[in-house]
C-alpha cells in the first residue's frame, strides 16, 4: 500500500473514531436505507439527505460522510460519478454506488 493510501486510511479511521456515537447511528441508518430506500445507483449525498430528513444530526466533521463509503465497502461498490447538488460542495464530482 502506498504512503498516500495509508495516510488516507488513517485519516478515515481517525474521523470515525472521533465520531464514534455518530458512526454507530449512521451504521444503523445507512444499513436500513440501503436495504429499503436507496435507489439502484446512489451517492453518499443521497443518504445524507435522507438522514437529515429523518433527524440524524451532522457529524463533528464533514469528512465523516465520505468515510461512510469506506466503512461500508463490503455492502456497496463504486460505479460512476455525479455532480454534487450541495452548494457548499461547489458542484464537485462525487462517486456513485450500487449495492454489492
């Protein structure tokens, strides 16, 4: 594994460790959403919208949302990209996924 990949993985682990309570709630909500609500192809932003509409609070750091995809890589697989609809994301590209 490259140094860049190691640093990425360490950062993801650190973000989730610092948001342990949020990570547990997100795990329950994401698993339910994936099984019962998620469209065929989705982005983590789609889950974020669902979570906010259902009372899930924001994590302490915005990177925790991106860490979800890594955490659930056994349940989802990347299939493409879409432009983010969140104004603060400045239309950046974000991955899309399907259930694994």
